[in-house]
């Protein structure tokens, strides 16, 4: 499970990578260091990805991302 401390300490790598959270949400880290929250789900047998938002000063917090995930899962 991710914390704000863990998110701040994620370092960019040469290729994009994921850091798992809970309930299927994860943080996707780009080579430039941008962190975005995403959720993978299946609908009608097809895999889809929901981008919840971007983490950071100009984005959303971890708590807000989890709340948006709860709302999205209710709709699915």
C-alpha cells in the first residue's frame, strides 16, 4: 500500500514502471518522474485503464485518488 512518503521517494527510471496501491489502483511513474494514478479493470472481457489523476503540487493527493477510485468502482 502506498503512502505520501513512499510516493515522494519514487525515482524515475529509464522505462515507465508501476507501484501498486490497494483495490487495484497503482501509481504509474514516467521516465520524467511524473506520477499518475491509474486503475485497470475489465468490462465485457476487455481490459480498460482509467487514469484517475496526476500526483503532486498541481495534481491530486493520494486520499483524493482513493476517493475517486471508490466512486469509479461504484459506477462499474
